C-alpha cells in the first residue's frame, strides 16, 4: 500500500488544498428503493473499496491522479423530511459543481439521484439552461422509464422518465432487460430514446453486431453529455449486492468499453457522470469494488479528454444560485408524491 494512502478518500489519494479538477461526490440517498436496500451506505463502501483499485491506467500510461487534482467531498445526507425536499437538497448540493470549472462524479445511492443531478446540470455553461442540448447515456438493467412505481412518480424506477420530462434532448440506453409494457411503448414512441436491449447485445451469435452499433451510436453524440451507470446494468454475478440484480447483463469489459467510447466521442463533452445503486457486499467486496473500478475508469477517461483538448474548463464566472424549490413545486402538479 502506498505510504500516502488516506482512508476515506477516493483511491486513497491525499486531500488537497485549493481548486479541484475532479470532484467525487458521495450521495447517501435512499428513499424509494423497491426490492433490496442498502444504497445509502453504498457510496462510502465504494470509496473504501477504491483504495484497492490500481492507480495505473493503460489509456494514460500513468498512475492517477496523472497531474490533476482529485478531491473527495463528504457524503451528502438529506435533512428534509420528505422526498421532494431531499430532491431539492440534492439539486442545491450538485449545482456548484456545474460551473464548468471541474468534473463532478457522483456516487449513489439509488438511481433517484438522476433527476436532481440533471436539474442541476442546466447550470453548466455548455447547457446554459437548455436541457435539450444534453444527452444522457445510461447503462442499466431497467429502462427506468415508468410513469410511477408504487404510486410514486419520483421513484428510482422513473429516473430516466423524469429526466426526459425535464427537457433532456436524447437518451441512449444499453443493458436493458427488465421493462414494463408501458416503458416499451414509450421507447417505441419517443424519438429521443434509443435503447439497446441486452437480449440483442448479449446474443451468443448476433450480439457482436448489435454491440458495435451501440458503440457507433456513442461515437456520433455531440454536445454535452451526462453518463449514468446503474451497476445493475452489469450481469448480476458481478454485482450481486445491488438492490435489483438481473441476470443476463453486460460484461465488465463491455461497460469499460462504453465508458471509453463515450468519453472519446469527438464531438461530445462529458460534463458529469454518476455510478449508482451501489450496495455494500458483506461476504466479499465484489459489488463495491466493481463500482469503484468503473468510477476510476470514468475519472481516467476524463483526464485523457483534458489531455487531448476534448474537455476544457470554463472561463465563466462562478455564480450563486437560490435554493431549489423545483421538485416541491413540480410535485404540486404531479399525482402522488409525499
């Protein structure tokens, strides 16, 4: 173990003073889980496991942090007494990191973190208030396009649907293998959604062709992008502790290839990413270690984008924003939410 290893810091890297280039933001959010639980403890378990991830990345031919400053923030925990209040708190927590001066990587927490992250992303200079410019790339077992689950329209199972409601311009999904009839109808009717089903990409005979089409679709993305990685998108054998593991998912190397491909898209700028639905595994750290490896790859790919001039810090001045009441107000026009 490196003599400079620091517990509680992503990759064990020592905390630094001054401005950070990459910010790791653990979000202990768990209010709408519908099967397994434990995502509130997942982010810190991921950070702990990251201390065992190798710092060398072959794309960089160097050890992380590879010349950039990586900072791990304290874990966010909601204080509001209801779901909508905590979603607004998440918006407020995420907004300062969308100034364009650094790259935020969020660790969740249930996938319900996605809509408030996207709402905060509208403040990024490349988005400039217009979320139709933003593309979401989603790895997931579930489409997360439900209108509601258990009468809750802001459930983790509705994360992608609510993000589209915010005005997101495009959604590209892979690994999907658990959908409702309503979600399939939405995929077929909304031209903003492009879904690559696991039954196609993982097919033993024709899967390679479908997978190559997925990679080609990532290469053509333009404009700002948020990458959301629900770890249940991987095959359940790799992440058995996640709340809703599903067999038949993506291999580890397919997700690595996806991360590398989206960051390498020549006309795209990845402005943020999240790795979510992490649950601490007790008998072996496999689940949280897998999540830590994916998060590390996202950081490495961002650093490479910096080095190659595909990501540049913004010259815009940092701005103060009023506290969010967006989700509180939205809930007044949406049936159900507590």
